[in-house]
């Protein structure tokens, strides 16, 4: 067996530090959005329940990603991309720089999660 085959077997199931950092950031963003939805920031109608549903899916995906499950990775990757799109949309409408910075962070996390080195460690 060659060294590359041994290395690929040894890394499967080991978490990269970036994954843990992304999970911490995403769980903080999820709880902030849940709090905002429950406080009525998003209104009282359909938007409130849509945000709560997306936050529930994202929180489930975060805990799955911490266990290095592929379904958790898929949910968090999609959540990062949706969050980036939402921040870029908010920036386009309001031109507040905070939304641009948050969108770039979310896009960076999406790109980190889509790397082959990250995907090969999942179970």
C-alpha cells in the first residue's frame, strides 16, 4: 500500500479545525436569527416561520457536521450559500457594509466546505 492510500484512510473521520470554527459561527448566527424571528423582527407572517424552519434545518445540519456526517455537511454548505445570498441581497438593497462583510464570510465558509480535503474526511 502506498503512502497516499494510508494517509487517506487515516484522515477519514478526523475533523479539520475550520469545520469546528464554521460550526461555532453558524450556530451563533442561527440562534441570533431565531431570537430575531421570535422578537418579531421579520414580521408576524410567513417570513417568521420560514426563518424558523431554515434555522431548524441549519441547526440540525450543524450537529450532523460536527459528527462528520455527509448529510450535515450538505445542509451546512447549502445554509452558507443561502446565507451569503441573503446578505448580498440585503447589501444590494441597503448599501450597508456590514451585510457585504457577512456575505463574504459566509461565501468563504461555503468555499472552505466545498474543498476536496474537507469532503474526504466525512463519513
